[in-house]
């Protein structure tokens, strides 16, 4: 029943910011998925007889790869796999299942916010026994295995019925099909004041949650409508579809514009939210106000004690380097640690495991806490709701009050998508070569105080990660950051992050792009964005 199948290496299986992501036709090449899955197993040690969690975001090719992964897990000696019913497990739910049942680790099939379908994106990532994304050391080891692989192990078994809850046997291994929502919903119930939330909805509070036809639909329906009594219709686009209904499951101001427009409209609900393909991102829009993700982390941290799960306070806050400094001011006021990590959730794992950080966040709409080891879209939504219920104020009031107390970090990210890789690399290389010469120079009336290529020294395991983004800091604290995306599947995406701190309360209601106009122009002067990319403007502005 167990077979060793000869195979040839592919040279392009290097995991990026969050796992391996490629177009579906790339994954459909002979043995492409098998090679990567075997390389994951080959990079791990000591899993014989142990349990592996398997699930995905329901996108095109999910079911096929789940069957492959089950057969390969059996052939490689796992004792059991736990699979989300229908092949569904959101990224945070998978993280929770891995932790709750003390399993060896898990495979999550997702390309997250990237589009899905026969010609769109697919992805595979591995999470370790702490529930968190494989650290760099492990992804490097996997990549090394993909380059040397000569065979993989699989079992000749009939396809497993992954739609029926229960346990079956496959080539000597137990296959348990689990309810993908139950454990996660129970965890949320343990962290938040569900009674207060029920009262909130009962009082007529109106909310719109857009699941974007991605994985959070079943979770949001169960928690918001079934358990919290939000009216039927609160959740939109809640049925996971293999192609996300033809849209990008990316909850930003471009792909969730309909939600934004509704929230800015005359009959806006009180609160709007959305999540991405695999359920780890969140978009938060109050009635008449968009909450920028960097602000959201800061505001959630500042108010976390209002939720039962965080009543004891926070140990520390961690944010990715390009995320604005709004959270730093909260940490300072609370007298707790603040940590600045490279982009990608894998860098938060050690800080969370060591109990140095409780809440973490990224500017890309990822927020989470030590309840799992991934960012968690619905968690952020529920914490916001808990804060709204406890304070009895609107989202807009909470945001403006926060700015008045801490000052406002005007912040925006400009993405230039699908730029030719050579041109994007040239921009970064040239900038890197000029870093030493930048300090002291004057750009548009602003003086550059320092410039560097961000390197992270993990305070827990002592590892170093270099080349994590180029930072240009101006006197007075404003900054621009440049980095290339590690999640795209065609060409290169240049991300430019722009930030300016404004302490003056009378200047907190400016238009963000206008407030940042001089820095946006300076970023182009410094890096030659237009000339290098050939683009007059960004593809996405958040
Ligand atoms: C992007 C975001 C990063 C996030 C990553 C995975 O990475 O910038 O903050 O952790 O996506 O998110 P990059 O390398 O493209 O900038 V998800 O929700 O796509 O797993
Ligand atoms: Co995601």
C-alpha cells in the first residue's frame, strides 16, 4: 500500500513571507505539491505516530491537495491526521486546533488574500507544534530539501470522505474529520464577554461582516449570528467559494470598497468588518471612519483590559517594522515592552511563546494575541465589539479620543503590484547602495536623520534576519520604508510605507494622503519609484 515514488526537484519552491505560493497550474505540475509536502516532512524530526492537522481556506485545488497530504502523512508514519470538515480550517482555527490537541504540527493550504481559481493562486504552509508559522530556520531547511529531493512516500488509498465528521482509517493511520468551527468558537467565548455582546446586538446595534466568500463565513455566521444573536444578514458573502466569487479575498479599501462605501453612506451600520481568504486578516470600519490597521493594533492594546481574556493586562506589544509607531506610544504609557520584528507572523512566535508579548500586529491588517500563534481576523473584530460594548461609545469616538490622548500617526501604504522583477530589484539595490550617503541630506525641506536596511535580532533565540526592509528616517520622526513583497506570485510588488506623527489635536482630521503628501513625494525623490517601475501611481493605496 505504501509506495516510494521517484521524483525530480523543482528549483522554485522557496517559501516566502507565509509559505509557498504559486499559480494553480504551477502546483498542478507532476509531483509539485508532493515534492513540497515531502520536503516539509523531510525537514521535520520525530513525528512518527504523532498527529498532523490539515485544513485550508477552501480555494480551488484545496480538496485535491488534502487527499495527497493525507496519503503522504500515512506513508511517512504519522499516527493520525485531523482534517477540517470539507477541507476547511481558517488559519487561526488551525493554529488553535494544533495547540489545543497538542499535535505535532499542521499543514494549511492557502494563498491567503491572493485570488483563487484554476488560473489563480494556491499555497501550502506548515505550522509547528506551538501553532505558529514555521520559523525561518525551518523554512530554509524545507527549501534545501526541495532542491535535493529524489522521491516521496505516499499510500495507495481510496479518497477519504472529508465531508463527514468522524474517524476512519487509512493505511494504518487514523483520519479524524473535525468540525472546523466548534473549537474556535469556544475559544472566542472564553476570551470575550459574550453576554455583553448579546446585549449590544439586542439593543439594535447594526453590524456588517463581509466574509468575501472566503473561509471566515462559517465562523462568522456561527459566532455573530448564532451565538451572539446578530440579525440574520449581518454576515455577507459567507459561503466559501473555490474562486471567492471571482474577487480578491483581500479586505482592503480596493477589494472591499463596497463595504467602505456602505460604511461612509447615510444609512451606515454602526460597525463594519471583513476578513481575508484564510481568515487571519481584519478590516475595521466604523460608521463614517476607516480604522487604519496600525491604529487598530494600538487601540485594541490600549483597551484590551475591557475584555475578560485580557483583564490581567498585557505583557508587551509586538509590531512588524513597517507598522506605524502608534502601538509604541500605548506600550510606553502602559509601561510594557514593545518589540519591532520583520514582516510576517512567524517572527512573533518566539515573543508570544516566551510571554514577552501579548498582542501583536501588522500594518497589513493582521492583529492577534497569545490565544493562538497566528493573526486572527475574527478575534480582532470581536475584541473591537467587546470594547464598543464596554465603553458604550462609537468606533469614531474611540478613535478620535485615542488620537487626542496619544497623538495621531498618519500612515499609508502604497503598493506597486506586478512590477517586472528586474526593475523592482534594481530600485532596492540602488537604494541599498546609497544608504550610507543619505543621512544629513535634505529632501523637500526635510532632513534625513538615518537610513538602514532593517535587521532583526530575535531576543529569544538569538537568531538574526537581515534585509527586512529599507528604512529612511527623517528628523522629527517621520519615515518611509521600502520593501518587496514575499507573497506575490507574478512579478514583484514594491511596498512603500509612509508615516508621520502629528501630536496636535487640531490637526487630526486631515485627509491621510494630503497629510503625507510631502513624504510621498520625498519617497519618489529618494528611490526613483516612477522611473524604476514605470508607474505614475500605486496600484493599491491603503
Ligand atoms: C504580506 C503582508 C504581511 C503579512 C503577509 C501574510 O506580506 O505585508 O504583513 O504577514 O502578507 O499575510 P508581503 O511579504 O507580501 O508584504 V496573509 O494574510 O497573506 O497570510
Ligand atoms: Co491571510
